[in-house]
C-alpha cells in the first residue's frame, strides 16, 4: 500500500504471540545472555522470580506480527529507524500477548513521491499489563507522485487537501460522503484521472485529516458550502468540475444554488436530495430484511439504544445490501473508523444511514433543482440506498441532465464496479470539456 492509504489514529489487531521457555532461552543465549533470561536458578532468585524474555525478543516478535501483515508490500522503500522501545512489564515464557498496531503519523515528502508512515506496536499480557511499546517508521512510496498536499484555513479550522495530477483538462473537485466521511474512498478515481486533469481530494472539516473542532455550531450545510468556496479560492480553481458522493450531493446542490462562477459541470453520485424520499426508500428496503433484523432496528430506535452493539450489527445487514456489497478488509474498516467524523454525522444526519434524526432530516432541494443549468450527470447503483427511482426523479428535474445506473452496485459503485464507474465519469467530463 502507498503512504497515502494510511490514516493517523488507525488501529489494527495483530493477534496473539507467545514465547516458549525454549525460545526465550535460545534467543537470550545468542543475543542477550543475562542470567534472568538463561539461568532458571538465578532468575528464580532474582526480582522477577523466574525466567523472563529478553525485551529485544519481545520487540522482535511483536514487530514480526506487524510485518507479516505486509501492508506496505512492494511500496515499502526502506525502514527509517526505531523511535523508541519501552518494556513497562516483563514478558514471561508461555504467556500469550495480545498485539496491536496504531498508525501515529503519516508524513509526506515535499515531492509527494514518498512519505514516512510511523507505526506504534503495543503488546499486552493476559492480565492487562503492557509489556512492550515500540515505535518505528518506514519510507513508503506515494500513490500520487505528481501531487501537492496541505491545509487551507476555513471557518472553524483547517481542511486538508491533495491536488493530484497535472493533466490539461479542467480540474475535478471531489466532495466525499458522510457527513463525516473522508476522501479515502475516492482515491481510485483520482488515480485513474490524474493524467487527464488535476483532481482535488479534500477532507471536510471535522473528519479525515482535517481539523476536528469541538463546536456543533459548525456542522451546518451553509458552513460547508462556504468551506468549498474557500477551498476553491485558496487553490486558485477558477474553473472546475464538481463531483459529489451521497451527502456530497447535498453539499453540491446547495453550493450550485449560490450560483458560483466557473463550474463547468456537476456529477451527482448516489444522491440524497430529499431526506423524505431517502427515508421512504430506506423503509421499503428495511421491509425486505429478515424479521429479526427488522425487530432489532425498530426496538432500538423506539427505546433510544441506537448506540448499542445490537443496533450496529442489525444495521450492518442493511449496509451489506444497500451501501457496499463488497466486504471491507480489516484494514479498510480500521481506516474508516479513524477517519470518520462521528460528531458531524450524528449532528447532521443521525445514528444510521436509514434513521435521520439530525439537522438534515428535513432536507429537500427538489423544488430548486430546475435552477441548475450546467451540464449534470446523475448516477446510482441498482441496489443503492439512493434508489434508482429517486435518482431518476432528481435527474428529471435538472434540464438536460444525464442518468446512469450501475447494474451490479449499491451505494459504492466506485468500489463495486470501478472500471464502469470511472469510464462513465471520464466520458462525461471529456464531452463537457470538448464543448
């Protein structure tokens, strides 16, 4: 994986390791021949009342659990070094150790061709005591060698951006979903189009790599519209195409209704432009779920336990049918969790995709869609929570707009049908640029 694919704060479970007495003594005889590691009688009389493993062996074994994931793969250039190793408690032979890893920092080089990924590995024994903390960094290739990234000051804090590619076409700005999502899911589109046009990825305030202020007053569509305007101004994006995904289509619609100059086209990908229609479609989908799943969802919503594990597990059944029909990897799940702006999502939308309780629960721009006069494309998946009938309805309200359904996708067509999705977007942008 490339360095851009890692998210600070991301945590991974590396499983369990265990050092046998034979392994402990063999390692120590070769590399750390102290009596507490090699002489049972001396160790029994010492402060630990028995043999303990060399700290370096514990460090090597735990680090091995991280390396065996092989996340960097062929993109790994070199290990830069170890920042520190700490042994708060001894490791005893035969005691299982639970090992986890956390991505601490991702530090891009100015060129964007590579970056440092800083990882902290921790091992904890069965009694809950931490026996090891070690932190190291690797130099990893970049996914976007011709790119720049940084921060733009906006109302409430700083938003992170990355400008990818230097092709001759009009720049494309990508508005991620959520609210509270991140740019990660849109990286494949940027990678595919980077040789044709600049593509701007950014994380909206409150999520991803952007600042996360603790101020609920910031979580309004109006402020996010001003944020997009500030981003364009700071990056000198006089002419742009805009693509919004899911919640990003709400932001896109409201931004377009301010009549900004220089927007050549708009792509509404899996749109939500009426919260009422969204809920109606979701209720129809929910009625097709297994009875026990429906009952759990209804009970948790009725008694206010939508933050429970039971509700989350039931909601997952819906998500696998109508949000993404491809199972995410543990790495993708951990990254999404670290990047997710939960406060933004719950303030503006609610506890789940299909149960809006936040400020967007009455959102509806269907009466204003006829005011959009630029070339527009509406897309969705056949099994999308942004149902094809609703997406077709939005399309019918925008004069001259186009409509495409991805037959084997739900709400994540870029992931579920990447070649088809990229092809449709590429063709639309090229035709608009040629006008």
